[in-house]
């Protein structure tokens, strides 16, 4: 094993070494090959009446192999930050909420709320717009980031949560958490999804 190998490579090499050592400790029971080559099957009574004898070395090796396999799985298991197989699916419903009560029934430009291109940039920055939505619009969310730029709405509610959403017209962007009163479970965005604007 090379000393400058990556941590995952070192762990994999260590696991391979342990598996080889366990494999070397396993001994073939005496007479096994003769019994396998034998053409006559043992009497039924002997098969059901006999108690199997398992050597402690074989049992210990089997336990060691299982422990190593479980350890290897634990190292490569999916985590919360790992994007699922359906990455990019917009399937969580989110409803837009406008804190300004007079704007709620209106679909004018003055009452439109912005979808942002980047949840880490200033919300009102001129180039940070991906579309418009209005109070009551039903959007489909793919995921949420929890530590984006803090946004405070007109009723002084603040949040750093941002939802990656898609409108019915197909526009994709980031909706600030203060612009919804979400009640649906939305998964956390992967690092890749959070960094790359739609």
C-alpha cells in the first residue's frame, strides 16, 4: 500500500489485506474432497441425525469476512448529501406566498415575486433573476438548500432556505423560503445541485 494513496484507496487496500489473511486461515476440513467425489450418498438417517461440526477457525473467519464486508459497505453507503437516482425530479409541491396582502389577488408586474438564479447571491441583484411567480402559484420543487442568502420578507420573517423549483411554464429557479409556507417534505440538494444554477 502506497503511503500517499487517497484515504479510500488505503481503506480498500487494508480491507483486501484482511480478506486475504482471513482466506489464508480457512482450512479445508479433512476428508472433504473424498466425500465430494464419493458417488454414494450417505444414508438419510445419517444426514438428518448427524450434527454438523463447524471449526472455530471457520466460524471466526466467516464472522471476520462479514465484518469486513459490512465495513466496506459502510464506507461507500449513500449519505444525505448524495443525490438520489431520481436527481432533478421536481415532485414536491410548493405554493408561493406573498406577505403583502394587497398583492395576493393581483398578477401584475408590481406584485410578482422573483425566482433567483443563485441562492447564494443577493436576491435583488439585477442579474439574479430566473423568472416570476405570484401568490398562490403551485410550483414543483426538486430540493432545498438551508444555508443560502438570508432573505427577509415584508412582514419581517427571515430565512436562509431556498427551494429549487419549476413553474408550470417550465422556468426553473430558486424560491426563497420566506416566499412560501411549505408543508411538504423536500429533500436537501446535493452539493452539485446547489452550486450549479438552473
